[in-house]
């Protein structure tokens, strides 16, 4: 718990965390579902214990593989790489928005977020739960998922949210050419976590504590990440 104590001491405010946690990161493997056009993960044994007394693996993955964090550089040419993104964007109190009743391919608008207008405060994190894993069980249907509409992005910016996380392949509608959602979020310094695992239904409409950290990759547009939720004891449902 020493690491958690350090985080709490540095965090602006006091928060008590449960000793239990939930990993909401996707398992990376060679057969996983990926966003259309992204490189497939590849694991190659470079040495083995049997032949070389030590096992070493060459790992080939795209920067947006599995659960990942987008850097400004992903859509903004003068934006910072993932190594320059402030980590405090991805650590803090988060509100879990349950939008699992949305049908596949339906956009998320400002009206879907309005119930949280009087709940969120500056620099909160929003985690959007769409239950994508149960809606889309066919790996070939990776172009079907819920996404943010521009009106939802305006809501997020106006409410001074510091980071948005979602359990779909992207915050952007599949096939969108201009990247307006990414550009608006990233240009306003809002963190983007995409492709979370859809296993946090138990926290729907609750406040939890998120720690999600990228790899320290120099000047890269994104990084795979490990996202962990910590329950806040005595938390009460919003609705």
C-alpha cells in the first residue's frame, strides 16, 4: 500500500481506497480483436530456456493495441508524444457512466451525460461503460461500436473533465475522416483511454479511483496501458 499512499499524498484531496482492485485492461495476444488496419500483435521467441538457459521474446504491437492511451501527437502534428503526457490526467476519481442500453453503432450525445452535470467536478475522469464485449463477440465486427458525438465532447470540455475512458475501440465513429472528436479532446488537454475491458458493470453510476499508466515511449502517438480501478469504500450509487 506504500505506492497508493504516495499517490494519495500527492493527489489534490483525500480519498480512501479499498485494498481490492479490478483490472479493466485487455489481454494482449496474437488472436485478439484489433481496430481495422492496425497491426496484429506478434510474439516471437528469441531464446528459450531449453536452448539458451533464458527465455526472451520479441514483441511486435501497434501503439494502439488493446487498452491504450492516445497522445496529442495522434491527431495534432505539434502535439506532445506519450512520454510528455502528464500522468495525473490518468490518475484520480472517476465516474462510471452506464450507457450499456445503447444499441451497437449508436452515438453518445450530451443528453446521455446530462444526468452527471451536477455530480462531476473539475478534473474528474469519466469512464463510459457500453458493454461492448457482450454486444460484439465476433472479432470480425470490429467496426461496430458506440462512440462520442461532437455534442458529448462539448459537454466534456465545458465540464472540465480531465480524461475520458471508454470500453470501445475508439471515441470516434468508425470511418470518420476528420477526427473531430479526437482533435477537440486532445487540443483541450483531455486524456483519452480507449478499448477498456467491459468488466466494470458493478461500478455503474458510482465513483471509483482509476490508475492507468502508459509505457514511457519517446515521442510516440499512443501507448498500450494497464488500467486499474480501486473501489472507494462506502460509495453510494448516484441513481
